[in-house]
């Protein structure tokens, strides 16, 4: 079968022919219909992600596919069941093996492309804003990188939770995407001063930051007293140093959040979050945005779309 593999951290990943896998104990074999890409895939290709496996390995953290075989001890999901799973790797391939316990049945009304890109992006924003930030109706949520894979879901979920949302993104096209997702106000980070613009809009109660760097510093300066800043990631490549004096003077919380970490220490939180998100999707409160769907033999182009920030929402690979 075909798989888009990392064979070395100093060489670009490439499409390879490898033996089809067999499910081990506790695993299922999926015929993969779609794989959602994440910024973490770029980091894994360079060996800089916190959960990077040793090469060789297949990129692709989350997939939707159909169960075609079960390993020893597996009775569910049944063969023929369509599921979504966050496996951490192995998704950019024709087939893949994944822990059966992590597989979630996909509603018939949900396309493979949407299901493959749903869990990480929506799960991250939902758990970050509900559990960690404790976002309340009427509060102001400032979303950085608001047209990206997780940023756009933060805009949607913030609105669904009753917040007033300020979206920060680069350029008119990305701001239009954020507005369509429900942003009340937008700030063009290419043309406007984030700090001054956010302050002019009254400041932020909660900041959602997948970017880091100078945007983090600007957003911190635009926080109201007792604001909460959620650190999601560092797409800018710059991990900011937090000025503790500002936290002290304004009584600000800076809160770390890593969605995948809950798989290890509290998986039931992820299950409850996903169940609520699927209810919201069924109710029409969420509208997943996929800007690009590409075949597996164009996987390098798909990664470049994220690297160059040319995509909005999700990029999905279909084998």
C-alpha cells in the first residue's frame, strides 16, 4: 500500500510503497477514506513535536475510515463500521491500524472529509474554552490565527457559547472566512496594530492563542483584569516568554492546553467533549470549513499549504 512517510528528520517526507499492516491486539485495521492534516504534522516531519515517533513513520494524526479487520480481543467497533480516530500517526496512507478503544462511530450524515478533520480542531477549541478558560456568555474572546484549523473552530465555538468574538487573521480573505464563522469584529494583523485595535474594542476576557510570538505579547497587553490566556501552540515558531509582572498587576491567568494529553490522563473528558460537539453539529450550530481536499499523491502540496499559511480551516487528504 501507499504511505506518506518520514524516514529522516533532515529529509522531506515522501510517498512510499510499504507492506499493508495487520492489526495487533486491541487494534483495528481501517480502510482510510480521509485524513485531516494538522500543524503538528509539520512539526513531526522535523522531529520537533512533543509526541514524535522514531522514523520511519507515516504522517497523519486523525482519520476517518471503515473497519476491515479486528485484532485479538476486539469486538467493537464491528467490521464495516465507519469511524473517526485520533491515532497520532499513520493516517496519510491507504490503510492503517489504530487502537479500537479510540475509534468513534461516525454519523451517516457526516462526510468522511469532515469527520477526518473534526476531532482535533473542534475538540481542542471546545475543551480549551469550556474546561480550561471557563468562557462565559457575554465575555469577549480574542482569537489569534482565527482563519486556521483550530482558530476558526474557536470562533465558532466561542459564538456558540454566547461570547463576543474578535478574530485576528492576516488579510481580507481570511478575515472574511472568520466573519462567516461568526466573528463579531475582525483585526487584520498585516495592517492593524493588534494591541491598539483590541483595546479599542474593549479588550479581552479570554485570549485563544495558537500562534505565539509577537501576537501573544500584543494580545496579553489587550487583556482585561482577570483575563485568561489559553496557550494552544506556536505556529509563528516563536515561543514567547511571559512577563510575570503583567500577570501580577492585571490578575491574568496564562493557561496551557494540549488536547492530546487528555488521552493519557483523562480520556473521558475528550469523550464527553466530542459527544457534545456532535450534538452541536447535528443541531446545525457548527459548520466545518475545509479549504482544500487533495489526493495522497499530492500530500507534499497539502503540507505546503499549511506551512505557507495559504489554507483556511482544514486541509484534508483523501487516498
